[in-house]
């Protein structure tokens, strides 16, 4: 970039003239920034006159760096404002940059670097001014030019270019904003510093990097970046560290340390002329800190400084808030409006809204509407949408339009803006009264909106500004039963809090409720009219109120929290739900739980549990109430929100932190279980199979007669099996229309073992097989049958008593029609709708003991493959003479073989065993839902231990546990076997009763490893382990939640009060697991101590001091009746 000294001199003189002219105009103005602008313009004028022009006249380059920094700062702020020609701007920037960087850049690279800096500074000047879209376009254009210059120099490794590349990406200047790319460049800038001379330039990059990490919530990484800079007392590092301590980000919240950090930043500023960005941030955050500490006067001083010296939009806005409320400064609507105006010029949305609300107070609705509309164009601001809705509803400042108002309310309500949701509820309620035809629908929408509003207001009560309004609206809804039952005690409590926070009209509502409570009979009407009474009558009413207070809350001695919970639980168990809820929600009872946050969350949990139990009772008695279900969900939401708020004041390293995290997750599970989302496994499998074999099912005629010489001859055994009425009726229907119908499979196998060898087995279903195709079968049982499965289509028939009977069709693998019989590359059958007859079907079963047919009319068993002989020999043998081919057709047969061997205590035939070991990799092709169905049966209490041992010996655990199986070493295997042995003694009637319990035990080692290696809190460790499990096996949502609940309760040091039967069941399983692990630890230790000395149990997650005390309060020790739930069939 060639520079002519005369051109530079001309440029400097032009700048001097412009500065003097602007100086005169500023002195005459009354702008709030006039003093600061006058000072800076005077500095610029003096610099040009005294320093710059003489140096240019003598062609010198020894101007003091401090003077140049001041000139540069001033020029950055006023170049665009002074409206100098572009060529002059470039020359001036080059002058100042050339001198400023002379002591850093010793080579010829200073020219291109200074040029890039010049483009950046011009862009920054336009960006700071940004009074129009044209300004922003100009800024963007100059930033792009700067980006091109920095990019070229960055490739050559120059630190400042690398740093500026990171900065442009971080701020999105001239390039699309990208924090990850910004991190990349900042890291390169840090690595480019090779000696002590340049080391001081690394701190800005480290600080910028830390700032991004804070935004990304990677607080530990942010703190690590600041360590070196803090050691050298870098002020920018202190600014970020102070922010972290102020809000407890990556460190324990500490206002005192935050204040100290900010003070170090303030003391570092040597001149008031140039205000670095980090200094302004520290100043602003410190002002917020003082405001939170209610030191409004000093907070206002800091905001004023930032407003005057830096024209910071956020400072103008905060200052306006203080002026409007008269906090720390005299109350002044005019000064508030002026501050909002200055912030609004910089498109600060909160300021624009505050300015519009002030216009509303001044009855200037047109101006207010214009501002709200401008905000909505700039961003999806919820409050602006809501305020516009109120103006359209009332017709103030805009033409009245209720539909437009509703649209704005719905947009704001969709972003959980409580006032908008409440307003919608009121509109819907009005519509329910005016629109008689759709009255119920409108009322339902109103109730749902009131419930949503209640939740949203509940989330606002911790907000320092919104709390009073939130408490008032909550009280109003409780007073008149909007979305909830009428609850005067709680309404009074909330009105009182609103009153204490300065909500004046709350006092009127308190008086209204007190007057009505004093009457002997309360009105059930939602709207109550207070009557005028004399002071004497008022005193009498107050006295009556005191006399009629309930005796459930004694005035002299209040019950303890445990006593309250015991009484509450007793009433719940007696199904006296309303009495229980009225008792626990008394104001005197509520105060019992106010001593500590843990008691408070127990209190909220008890209420939620009570409402949930009431809903479940109504649901079970077919009196389903949507209102109750919503109330139960909202009650658990209140537990969750309270626990989350409590977490804010608890250190992440504290044991209480983990406990509250677990409480949140348990409450979420309870809330979600109010309406459990169930997904039929048949649908899951069918969907998967449809994706792999989407061709339409075609049927072939069934050959009933085949040549006698080619017919395999079965061995026929005379035997009679009992069949229930449903099976007999279906068989009769089929045979009456000419079908061949028989019983096949497990029913014959198990009943034969019971009859002949006195086995104790559960027989739960009867499977029928016929020669009719599925479509024809379904036609015989209209309105109660369904064809399911694309892989192997079958028919399920639902009987009058709810029993489901499956009807299959004989198959034939000799067909050549690829539309009917399809295999994947590994030989697995992915579709089989090739139908055959009895003689083509028998060889297609998995094992010989399952390939048996029973003809009920003749009372005979047909055995083509020696299945009865294998039953007598206690042998598991594949039907196919080549076990490998059988496994390839369906790899799940490996686990089925394991299950039958474990369940029946049979041996695996050697060739079967060898094939199962060599082909186990094919299990990865089985759909996860089919794996889940099989593992339920594998882990039946009676066979779980032997199944586990066999799977371990065949190295199959990874196929049902994923990588979680890697954490089961020899000691854990011993532990699991002891647990499964204990579990087998419980003799549950249905496998699914114990599946969640056994799976919880299998996953504990993986969770322990996650906690130890990654320092995760329990619920995150559980989530990670379950996510890995879901990669290999499908778990229905209800089962997954059950496992998670058991594990959370197992890991929770102290348990909350629980009254619901479902949660008691989970608690019992968690407690049982805990006790068995302790006993198993002792057994393993006693066996190993002689060889290894004292053995530390690695499987148990319980500390020794926790083993001594019960895992839940003694008031919840279960009696035999409650423990019997564990052996009941699952829901």
C-alpha cells in the first residue's frame, strides 16, 4: 500500500477540521453523552495539532505509543460519525496503525497487517454506529475485507492475524458466526507464541477461548484456560473469573470472590480514555451483582458510568429500570424513557419493550404498538407478542381484532409466557359460556391453559422481578379454582407473599378470603361478593375465623414430619384421598416441613403422590378424570422445579447434590408414568420386518394329499392333553370348514414333562397350527382376529375372556417363489409366507422337542423327529440335521437353546453346542425387540441362574448387554450368580415381574465403572449405561423407566416418603438388591480372604456407613402384605 507523506498530512488536516466542527456541535447539544464526547474530541484535536502534524512535517515515526492508543480509540468511535471520505479514513487508519504497531512488527509485514486492521476498524465504526441497515451493510463489507487480509497472514503464522481470525468467527463479523472455528483459531494463536516477548499476547486469546467455553457451558475448560493469565494478574482473565464465581459456573458460587475479581479489573485501568471490552463487561456484571444484593445506589453509579463512557445498551436499559422504580435514584419516568430510548437506538429489545410499556402508561398506545411490532420483526420476543395481543384485544393503538390477539397470545404461550397462557384461558372460558354448542371443548381448552399457566407462574416465583406478579396470579387461580381445586389456605399464603413483595392489590384479596372464611358456610361459587361490614362486625368475623380453625393442626405441639407422613400414608391406604390431601395441605401442617429443603421436597412429593394415587384409583374404577391426571403431573412438576431450585444453592461436590438430582429423575419418572406410553412389541417387530421384506404376502394352494411313498412316517403316541374351552372352540370352528387343525410346540412339550416326569412348569398359552392361510383363518373369526408379522404371518384370536390364542399355518421351504420365501446374505429368513402341509412343516421347527403335534380328536401325538425320545433323554437337539443351517435361518435359536437347557435342566447335544458357539456372531442380526422377548424368558427366576452361567460359557452376554458386559469380571460373575440364586427363591409367577430387577443387577458393574472413571452423577451414569443397552436390545419405555427407578433408588443414600404401590414395588426391589449385594460381598470376601487377605467388594456401590442404617425411614418398612406385591403378576 504506497503512502505519500503529503497525502497523509492532508488526511490529518481534514480530520482536524472535521473534529473541530463536530466539537462545536457537541458543546451546543444537551445529549447525555456530550461531556464524554467533548473530552474525547478535544483529545483527538490536541493529538493531531500537537503530535501528529509536526511528526508528519518532519517525516518522523517516533510518536509515543500512549498518544497513538488514545487517538486510535477516539478515531474508532468517531470516524463513521464524522462522515469522512473513505480514502481519507483508510489513510488515517494506516497512519495510526503504522505507528502503533511499529514496536511489534519489525519487518515489511506491517503494511498488510495494518491494512487488515484498518478495514476492521472502519467496519467496527460503522457497526457501533449502526443506525440503519446501510450502516450494517457497510460494516459487513469492511469486515469481509479485514477477514481476507487476516486469512492470508494467518497462513503465515502471524499471531495477531490468528487471533483476529478467532475474534471474527466468534463475533460473526464478515463471516458466519462459528464458535468451534473460533476456538480453532484461538488455539493456533496461543500455540504460535514462541518466546517470552510474545507471551503477553497469548492471554487475550486464552481469555477469548475461556469466554466461548463459558457460553458453551464447558466451565472447567474455561477455568483451565484462565490459570496462567490469573497468575500474571491479567485483568481480562479476572473479568471472566469473576463472572464464573458470581453465578457459580464451574466453581462454587461466591459473591465475595467475584467482587474481588472485579475490583482487580477496575484497578488495572490506567486511563479513562480507552475502555476495553472486558472492563465494560466486568463493570456491568458487578453492577448486576450489586443490584441483586439490593445495593441500588452503587449499582446505579456503575450503570451511569457505562452509559456515559461506553454508550452500553444494556447499561442504559438497567438504568432505565432503576429510574422507573426509583431504586438507588429518584423515581423519574422521563429519565427512564430517555435511558430506554438510548438503548432502543441500539436495538436492545428489552429497552424497546420497556419504552413501549411506558408509552402505554402515558396513554400513547399508537407509539407503544409501533415499538412492539418493531421488536417482533427483529426477534421472536415473547413479551412483545403478548403486549401486542393485549392491544389488539382491547383495540388500543390498533384496530380491535380478537382473532389477531389470540394468534399473538398463542405464539407467546407456545414459548411458555405465563401471562399469555392465562389470557388465553380467560378467552376460552368466555367462549365456553357464549358458544353453547362447543361449550365443553372450550371449557376443556380453558382448563388445560389454566393448568399450563399455573405451571409457568410456579417457575417464576424465584425471579426477583416477576415473583410478586407470579404469586398473585397463582393465588388468584387457587382462590377461584382455575385449573385446580379451590384451596384458600394456599391462596392466602401466596397472596401474603405477593403483598410482602409490594403487590398492593393482594391485600384486597386477602381481606376478601378472610371475610368468606369467617362465615359458617362457604359459598361454592367461583365469584364471591364481599359485603360491607362495620369494624365491630369485622372483629367478630375474625374471632369466628379463629374459633372455627381445624383441630388437625394443634396449636401447642405440632407433629413431626415423619408423624405427618405416617398419618397421610394411613389415609391414602384407606382410600381417603380427599381427607388425606386436606390434612397435609393445612397451613399449620405445611409449616412443619419448612425447616430444611429436604423436608420441603418430601412434603411436595407426598402431595404429588397422594393426587397420583387418587387418579390411579379413579382410573381403576373407570372414573377417569383428566383434571386429576393433570393435577398429578403438575404436582410432580412442582417437586421437580423445587429440587432444581434447591440445586442452585448446593455445591456439585456435595452429597446432597447427587440426592436432589436423583429425586428430580425419580419425580420425572413418576410424572411420566401417570400416562405410560406403551408400545406393542408385535408392532415393533412387524415394522422392522416390513422394512426388510416389504413385498405383498401371496398364498399358495395347500396340498392335502401327497404321494404315499414320499410321506415321512411319524411315530404315533396315544396321549390325552387337557384343553380349555377357548382352544376347543377354535379347533371346532376350523375343522367344521374342512381345515386340518392341531396343537403344536411348547404346550405339548411342557404338559408331557408334567405328566410323565412330574415337572413343575407354567403353561400359559395354547398354540394351534392349521393348513388354512392366515387371511382365510382371520375370516373365520371376524372382529376378534388379526394377522400380524411380515416375517412369519400368523393370526391372533382374542377370546371373550381376554385370552389370546395364536394360529399358525404349515410352512414349506422347498418353494422357489422368491416373493414367498426370502433369505438375507447370511441365510437368515426375513420372510416366509410359503405355506405347505404337515409333512413339509415338521422339519422347520428349531428343536426336536418343539416339533411335536397333537391331534385332539384322535388324542394322539405325532413325532416325526424323535422329540419324545429327546424329552426322555433330556437332550436339546436341532431339528435340522445341520445345526449351523438352522441357526443361520434364525440366530435367535441360540438363546432359545440356552433357555430350554436352563429351564428344563437338559443337556445340549454336542453338535448343537459347537454350532451355537461358532455362529454366535449372527445374534447381532436379530431385531432388538425379539431379543427382549427372549431375554424375559431367559431371566425367569427359575432358570435365570443357569441361563446366566450358560450365556457366560458361550460368551453371549455382550449380545444382550452390549459393552456393559465388559465390566463383568470374575468377581462380578460370582456376585451375579449369588443374586440370581437368591432371586430364584422368590418363585415369581410371571417372568416380567423380575426382569427389571435382574437387569438392574446385571448393569450395576457398568454403572459403577461409569461413576468411577468419568466422575458422573448417578442418573447420568444410568442414562449412559441404558443408552448402550438400547443399542443391542429393545426395552419398552415402561421397562426402561422401571430399571432406571430401581437403580436410582438403589444409589440414593436417603429415600423420600413413598405411598404409591408402584413406587413401593421399585423401592422394595432396590432395597432387596442392596441387601443381597451386601450379603454377597460378605460371601465372596469370606471365600477369598484366606488366599488374598481382606477383599474389598468392588461390585457394591454402598459405603460401609450406609449399610448400617435402613435405606429408607423405618416408618416405611414393608409388612408381608406389601412385600407380596413383589410376587404378584405385573400390571
